[in-house]
């Protein structure tokens, strides 16, 4: 296995709201490896974005990390002060968000924004910064970097704006990229191109990527490993191929079977998962999927949710009664 670049250990992040404590991230652990993409998947509200924001210490009020560690080399990021963390975010860990235009400065040209991040962090002349910025813009798949450089954010299409965001995020060759639904706001054709370019950058620099998405098609296309999140917890992890072919947690199984499929007859309704996700306020210690789970056994009602345990080689599930596959052990 490739080197571990970032290790998230028992991370807990809560929002302290007037309605109660929202346990958005509830004892989450995973590793990011050099040159690999881990997809964090799950329904809306599962806590995916909160995981990303907690790692880089950008959780909005009233959110707070209340437990766990985020190990990045020798450092535990949860212990860094604001200034040290700003340095890490600028240079070593980059974030790409869903809304590219909102992430850009409206009053600066594209070129100025890419050059700014370079001159802020590296000791280079403005001529050199300009050359570098053109090179980076070209690397992110923008056809005419010179022309794009002189434009302002409002003059960009959504796809171009997201490529510019990626250029800014990757300008300093970060070791980690956290991409939160980076293409959800874009056309499917534009999506594919951007994800390919991100993968190309990853191949070139060995970047570790945390790809946050609710789109299983994107996971299948771009991720190496996946972690399935439900109600603030990770219920299953493994390499994408294994999890897709033999999901172990009943929630993963339901999620994979609720995908729209091309071979379904038109007039048949798409399968959906019965019931709704629980409120994250004052969650009980039992498995949060219990009320919706068709495979629940008595232990699930009387004991806390089990930890992630090995279900097959390279695959772990947090379940007392994991899904059995007919070719298991074959
Ligand atoms: N600023 C906030 N204040 C209070 N609750 C929040 C805030 N942001 C997110 N949450 C809650 O945290 C939970 C996880 O949200 P989020 O991390 O955005 O999930 P996802 O990205 O998987 O859709 C949800 O219940 C959401 O309502
Ligand atoms: Mg989100």
C-alpha cells in the first residue's frame, strides 16, 4: 500500500445548535494514501462536508471538533493555531468546493488570482509567477490560458471556473486535495473532463485525494477506495471494486441498489431506500441504520454499533449481520 499522507483518527465534530447537539461527524477514521483517491460517499446530510471542513479547520460556527486527531506527518492538525493552519491550507492541503464561482474573488482577474497564491507562498519574481500560472492553467485543461488569465470570474462558464479553482488549489503541488462535490454543479460532459484532469494532476504529483460525493457513478470512475458514511458514521470501507461487487453493510447494499439503472424498464419506479435518515440530534449509541435495516438482529437493538471489522480482504464493515454473497468463500 502506498504511503499514508493523512490519517483521520476517531474524529468527532458536533454542531451545538439551539435544537440540540448535531453529531455530524461521529467517530470517523480513515487514511489517505499518496497517489490514491478515497471517495467519501453517502446521502445528503450524512456528514461528508463536515468531515472535509473539520480536517482543514473550517467548520462554521456553531460547529466544533470535539474529539479525535488529524495526523499529517508529525503534526496533529486539530492542535494547530489559526496561522499555522492557514499555512497548511495554502500549501499542503487544498480544498475544492462545489460552487466554483463563489470561491473566486470577483474583482481580480483569473491570472492575478493564480499568481497571487504563487507569490504569497513562494519567493519568485512576478514574471516567473506569471509563467507558472499559465503553465498551471494549461495543466488543468484550459485551452487558451492567456485568454482565460485576463478574464474575470463572471466571464467564465461553470466548467472553466471550476478548472481555475483547481489551478489555484494545485498551484503549490499540495500533498492532499479535498474535493467536495467538485463537479456536482456542472454538466455531465464537463464533469468527466474535469475529473480526468484532476486524476492526471494526481498521477503527475502523487497527490492524495479525498473526493466527497453522493454520486456513485463518479466513485466508480475515479476513486480507488471508498468510505460509506451514514448519519455521521462510516459504516463500510474498502477498495471500490470490492465494495461495489460485494457490499457488506446493509446500507451500502441498499445504496448501490438504489442507483438509477439504464436497464430498468421505463415505467417501473426506481428503487429507493425505505424510510429516512435519522436526525443527528441526540443520536442513540445503536447503529443509526437500525430503523431502516431489513437485516437487523437482536444485538443491533441492544448493543452499540460495532466498530469497523474486517469483512473480506481489504474491506471492513460496521455490522453485526453483514450481507452474505452467494460466491463468498468460493
Ligand atoms: N452550520 C451548521 N449548523 C448546524 N448544523 C449543521 C451545519 N452544517 C451542517 N449541519 C448539519 O450537520 C449534518 C451533516 O451535514 P453535512 O456535513 O453538510 O452533510 P453532507 O455533506 O453529507 O450532506 C446535517 O445534519 C446538517 O444539518
Ligand atoms: Mg455536503
